[in-house]
C-alpha cells in the first residue's frame, strides 16, 4: 500500500494504535529495501545538518552571495526572549530564517521539501524538541511524519513553487512541520491531520514572486513566518479545534488554486514583489541591465 | 516515492535546479571526459545565463568539473579550488536559445589525453539530463551506475559489451543505442543497478570496434 491520502494514513495509525511515524517507517523500510534502523540513522544525519545550519545562522550574521539579504535569523534570535510573540515562536522563526540565510549564502542545508522552504521544518522542530526536552531520535521520528505529509501533498497537489506558487513550497513545509510538532507534543494522528489543514489554509493562494529570481526576498522571511504558523496550527489542533474542510480536501484545493495562478506568480520573477519598483531595481543591481 | 526526496537531499544552497543540478551536470561532464580535466570552457544558456550568478550556478558548474557532489562545502569556493587543482576554466554567457531547455550548460573539457563536448540541462528539483556527448544525441540522468560506449555500428559489439557486464554479475536496468547512420559511429548507454568495477572502461576499450568507453558514477 502506498501512502496517498492523509485519511488513509490516519486511519491506519488509529486502527493499530500507533504514531504516524511508526507506520511510515515500517512501510518505507519495505519500499526502499532498508531496515527501520538504517532509515532512522540516515534521517539522524539529515537532522544534524539541519541543527548545524540553524546554529550557524542564529549565532553569526550570514550574508547571501548576492548581498541583498543577511542576518535576519541572528537579529530575531537576539530579540527572542523579550519579543511579544513569546520565546518559542520567536526562536522557531529565528532558526527558520537562520537556515534560509545559510541556504542563500551557499551553505549546507536539507531541502525540506525544497531549498526555498528549507528553514521551516528545522525551525519548528528543533525549537519544540528543545522546549519539550525530547531526544534527537524523537525529533527524527517526527521528521518521518513530516515526510509522509510531504509525499501526500506531492501526490495530490504539488511541492514546486513553479507549479503551485509559494503555498506549495512554504505552505507545504509549514503543514509538514505542524504535523511533526503535533506528534512530538503527544497529539493524536487525527490532530496532526487537522494541523496540516490549518497551516495550508492560512497561506492558500500565496504566490511565488522572488525578487530577481533569487531565493531571498521574500523567501527568507516567509520561512520565518511559516515556522511560526506551524506552531500555531499545531497548538490549535492540540487544543481540540478541528478543520471543517477535511485535510485531504484542503490539500487538493491548494493544488487547484496553484493551477489557477497566472504564470507571473509562479517563480518567474515577473509579478508580485519581484515586479515592484524596488524589486526591479534590485534585479538591475544584481544582474545589470 | 523515496522519503529522502521529500526530506532531502542534503545540498549546498540556494537552489536545487540552479545550484545542486549545476554541480551534477559538471560532475557528469568530468566523468564523461574520463580523466582529470585541465581546461574547461562552459557556456551557460537561458535561465542559467540570466540568473545563474545570483544562484552560484557558475561556481557550482566548476565545482562539478572538479568532481564535487551537491553537498560539498567547497562549492562556494570552487574558483579557488580550481586554481589549486590546476584547472583553467572559462564561463561564457550563451544568451537565450529557445530550442534549449531553460537551464542548459554546454561543456568543452580537455584533459591530458582526451577532449569532450557535453550538453546537459537541470530539469527541476535538482534532477539533470545529459542531452548530447561529442555531438551524439543522448538521454541519461546520472541516477544509475552508467557505462557509455562510442563504437563502430557493426554486428556483435553490443553483445560483447553485455557479456562483459554479465560475467561481472552486473544487472542492466536500462539500455539505449543511438547512431549517426548505418555502419558509422554509434553511442550506447547502459544503466546498471550495481557498482561498476574499476578497470571496466579499459576492458571495454580493448574490444575491437569500441573507440571509447566511459564509467560514470551516480551523482545523486
């Protein structure tokens, strides 16, 4: 059986009284010809890369190779204790931007699910793991849950900004992170599903409009927002709030909205923020003419 | 779906198509040359030419030619690494060509003994496709262990190659042959499940009628 709907996955987990990650690991071990231990060990290495990128970006001001962005993760980290949103949300957001800063500087990251949205899952997951005193292995289990959500979105909608806009990249990353965080916090598989729906609904229709075509403006800040929204989506679900529209229908709607977006708003740098006077000016400065 | 395609790959940013894919293309071109490149002329087309600089596509292509993979932290400083390795490189803006894929690079590589011309594209999500080798139309992704031969289009060559592989217990996943015209030169691509043994290139080149063989490791 392949994982092609959230309902199927949640049902399977409920029926066997197991976590989503446990079902996913068992099935992927069969599909990929690896043992569950081997899968976990590989994912632990990926998690290590995520942590290293987040650490680099919150403790140093990292600048992009184009020079148009830098230091966002570092700055918000400095404000994390005194900020209005509370330290968990701010640390998650700071780490997400930190990883994005590392990405824009040609540093090492894990595409999750894409390079453009690579900060959201590490930002949310590392911070919640720290807050709840969980182990790396538990965090990695949650990554399998995130990956399953990503696969279901890829099968029923899309994960590519060029196809579905930013909702498909940062929106999906936020939904994946939300499900991971619900599981890590001890929520039920069904609550993880509702969290996916909340995260996607929050950004439905969000366009992909990178200034000068670079993975920087507005991508880095959208990563910061995506991590914060993932935590809110998880908290809503953990509080017992349910999505009126079933999560699988939300995913399909996101894909359909993506198809309706004009070409200018799908990673072509021809619309949205990329087409503002300042956006065009930056384009000229970086690439000339 | 491989779970590490959803969470993963580990890569140097900022872009899977313009950075990771570019490294893979350079790496494949190096393996097609089959020896340490000394000179490289790389022509960037379309989106690679227009937005490549901001994505580090130039450094990524050179890094690939040096043999790096997409997660190598030396990609950022590949121009300096090229100097150390004695690789002379030239990056050329090829402008826009409608017939080519949006993210296309053309490589002219020169080693101590061989030269080669490779054209390839980064086709999305970091995946790549090599579309031409030394003027032959091809199609391979570098996802498998790959053997390529350039040989005379005469009976028996293909079976000599496959029997050489089967003796080594190598299972062929996919295989394709492209030829210039009947009786002239042909190019064969074999994608295998197993790691190809060292020395396979030399062994195949000893077969009568084979001009050149290449042994290409996966770049994923």
